[in-house]
């Protein structure tokens, strides 16, 4: 098996032995965020600042919420009038019409019923008259109009806010996607794919849900508290002061519980990312897991991570879930006190029955938004925890930007020169030091060496997947750092050992893929490339030919056929430079001979870098570089290097050595036989 871990075409290829085994992209090793609690306040403010581009719509939402809540808050006060009209009509009908209200009160007080007299003092009764149904109808119609108006304004508020949130999340997703394209490939070396996918998908979805559910309720709840509190002071300042006692109690309860649940929400999403990473690795390497019989170990690892997620999620949800019942308990106590004191005030004539009824409704409306705000604390914390994880991606250090006034290659010849190049994945472990070489136009440069020698690193540096620590690389005399990455990579075709296909037809994968194909190529060009790379030969055996649909994993074509498809893709692109990283490792011997001929045609008139472990495939290379520990120890053509009887000769002969038998072990080994 090769020592290079190849990525999809156009992405980085990093040697397993060279790249750092622990990444710092997300903080601790492996890309998993630490256990430290998030900084809630600044992260929440940063999240809300993302609404700034929608400030006009947000302002409209606030205005609609103010009027909607204002109309809803007026309802109980006016409904109190309904109670007063009914009560006054019921009481007034019991007294003769020839008496005045004052006479009735004096008569009642003279009879020793002082409390009843005080009660009648606060009632707007008309002796002898019953319920005024006209007035009752008018008040009810007014209340209905208020609530309908409040409903319509609230609906408009929700509609506009939904657009604000979804556009904000749309911009956030786009920003994260753009950020990922600007990150250096070394960032992904230390980032488990499942963890990164969790941030890009699960965490952003959680932000969307949190903003959608909390912004509207939070705004409405706060406005309701202000409006209801105002009306409570209008109705009865004493009862309003009693109701205010619940605010500090509610704040203390919410703060204590939120502080305890905050770290658990961070842990919940951290364990979610870790579990996603484990699942992605297990499914991606499913065949390898089966081959080595590691199902039980994978299941045990999954069970452990799943249990950790369960414990974190249970703790977060349980602790934050205590807020609602505790707030309801505080609200019920407040309700009892208001009902008792309000009843005494009605009995003393200081308040009308309708005002007490309105105040009790207000007390419910007052505690309800406080309870809602408290219950939203868990959702808000969860959303901000996800936002901080996404912000860590957005704040990651980006790759060195392209020069604002880039150079370009005026005369494309394909001359590549390394001038005293130094590079290492880890500053403490030098890999390539003071490397110099020249690849003249049209040359085929083969790179060979043992595992971890730095072969793939060399071509990665040509692609500018990583930045040099020292020296420079030039293409046709122009420093590659002075070219834009797009300009540089558009001149290079790359075929990797680990192939990568896209969901679509075979034709799509060779020519029509929007991001990776050659859109200027005709159908005839595509067929010519397919025939030259012997793709055409196996395509005709498929039921739908070039219209055969393959999935992203290419599970319905063999490994060799996938490799031929990637070679055809590079053939059609007609690049100035060609990089082949064990490009024929998955094809059979007979096909390899045919592909070698095609590759010879493909390499003509262009500079090629070929990484090979099977040295028989690069005997016709113009220049062979033998690398050990990041340095070129030998260079020359096949015959010259064999004649040196050095590192290349040892590598070459090792491929033809037979297995040592018991009888052979007793016989002293003779000198190696060189095969040319």
C-alpha cells in the first residue's frame, strides 16, 4: 500500500508519515473543541450583529411587534368594562328605578352593610336598569377588533422575521463555504471530516432554529412585559408593585440554572461532532472494517461516544428544563397574592370588579412572557453554542492570499525549477531542506523513494497546496507565489492513486462536470480521450454506455475502471504540467501496458512529474529523482542509476527479489542481479 494518502483531484495529498497527527484547527488535538465553557455574551452579540444587513426589515419587525403587543395589552383592560357592565346591570336591576345610587349606598350603610356599600361605591350602576346590551356589544366588538388587529400584525411580524432569519442563515452558509475554500489544506489535516461536517450542517441548522424560535418570542415577550407592567400601574400601583416582586426571583432562578446548563450545551455539541466524525470514518472505511474484523471495536467506540452524547444532552436538557416548572411555580404564587389583595381592594370599593379581573389577566400575561424568556434560555444557549463553533471556522487562519497584482506566464513552456526549497509539516520535524532541481519543458521527471521520503510532498508544493518555509519554485521563470492559485492550477493536470468520481454519468465525469471538466471539449474530443485511455473499451460493456450513472463512490465500476476515467479526464483537460501519483496502481498488467502507451502520448510536449513505486513503469523517464528523508540522493536516467549500484539499484532489485525459502536461508546470498 502506498504511503501517500491521496485526496480528490484538485485537493491536497498528504503523506500519512509526514503530516502532523494532531491538528490545531479546532483547538485541541484532532480538531475537537475543548471543554471550556463558551463566552456567551460576546458570541450572542456577534450572532445578533449578523442581522445588521437586514436592519430595515428588523426595524419593521420591531414596529409591528410594538403595535401588535400594544393592541393585545389593551384587551384585558377593555374586557374589564364588559365585567363592569354585566355586574352593574345585575346589581342595578335589584333596586327600584326611583332611587339614586347615592340613596342606595346610604341605605345600605345605615343597615350595617358597610362593605357592601363600599362595593357599590365602585360600581357604575343605574337603579332599575338591567344589563346594557348595546354597550356590551360595542365593547365586545372593540375587543374583537383589537385582537384581530393584533393577530394580523403578529402574523406580518412572523412572516418578515422568517425571511430575515433565513436570509441571515443563507449568508452564513455562503460565508462558511467561501471560508472553507480560503483555508489552507493544512487546516483540514487536523480536522476530522465528520466534525467539520457537523459544524457546517448541524450547527448552522441549530442556529437557524434557535434564531427563528427565540427572536420573535423574545421580542414579543419583552414588549409584553413592558406593556403589561404599564397597564398594571394604570389599574393599580399597589398590585403592580406586588407583581414586580416576581421579576428578581425569576431572574435569579434563570441565571442560576443557565449557568449550570451552559457548559453542558457546549459539551452536547462537542460530543455530537465527535460522534459524527466516528460514524463518517466507520462508514467511509466500511470495507476495511469488515476485512480486519473490527466491527465489535467500532460498535464499542460508537457506544462509548453515543453514551457520552446522551449524558451531555440529558444533563443540558434536564437542567435547563427545570426553568419552566420553577417559573410557573413563582407565577402561581404571584397570582395567589394578587387575587387575595385584589379581592380585598374590590371589597373596600377601591377597585372595580372589572379592574381586578383585568389585573388578574395582566398578572398571567406578565408571568407568562417571563416564563417564556426563561424557557428559551436553553434554546438560546444551544444556538449560541453552535454559533461559536461556526465562528471558530470563520476565524481560522486563512491561506496566504493571492497577490493583488499577480504575474502570469506569457510563454507557457512548462519549465519548473526548485531553488533551495525547504518545507516541513511540523516545525519541529524538518522534511525537505535545501532542495534544488530543474525540470525542462517536455521532460518526464519520475520521483521514487521509500515510504515517507517526501515524494507526494514535492508535487503538492508545485500545486501550492502548502506554503514553502524557504526558497522558491518557478514556472517558466515566474515565482508560483506571484501567480494566482487558479492560474497556477489551471495549468496542471493531476491523476491520483486514490481516484475520485462524481455523482452522474460517465460522460459527466469525463467532460461535462461543471467544476472539474473541460467544458470547451466537444463530444468527439471526449470520445478521442476515452479511446486513448481505453475507457471506451469497457464503457461499451455497460448497459447505458457513456450515459451509465455512477455514484460518488463509483461502486458500480471497478477500481481500475475508475482510474482509467480519471486519466481520461486529465487527458481531455490537456494541461501544461502533468502530475501522476501512482496513476496506474489499480489497473491490471495488460491494461497497464496500454495505459502506459496512452500516458506516453499524454506526456508528449508537456512536463510531467510521475510518482511511482513500481519502478518498471518509469524506466523511460528523462530524469529519475531518488528521494530519502526529503532530499534527492540520486538523479539520472534508468541505466545511469542502475550503474551507480546505489539507492535506486536497491529499490529496483528489491521488486524482483523472490521469497526466501528455508533451503535458501542456509545458502549465503550472492550479489544482487541487476535487471535492466
